[in-house]
C-alpha cells in the first residue's frame, strides 16, 4: 500500500460568506439591504432558480428557508449596530 496523499483543490474565486452580504462585496451596508428588499418584492420564491442559489443563501440571514421582511430587519439591525 502507498501512503495517503492529501490533495487540495480550489475552483473559482473565494466569495464572502457573511450573511446579509447580498452584493458579495465583503461589507454589510445599505446596498445589501436594497438588494434584499428587491429580491423580496420581485422574485417568485416558489420557483427553483439555480442561478440565485448563492444570493438566496446569503440573504436568508435567519436561515428559515424563507426570504422575507424578517431577513431585511435583521440586516438593518446589523448595519445600525
């Protein structure tokens, strides 16, 4: 038997994983809040959309699998504090 080999693979670039960072710029600010509210008002959440999966993961800040005003309120609290 040969000794084990450890392999590391990175594909693409690193993305910020901060909840609420809707525009993935690494900062939590009013621009993120605007994107979250736009998503709530304009995206049909009953349809599966693979292209929006990262955005959905980032803006579902309370992790209840529903993107709604509660997520926006949490982001407002974080921005103000």
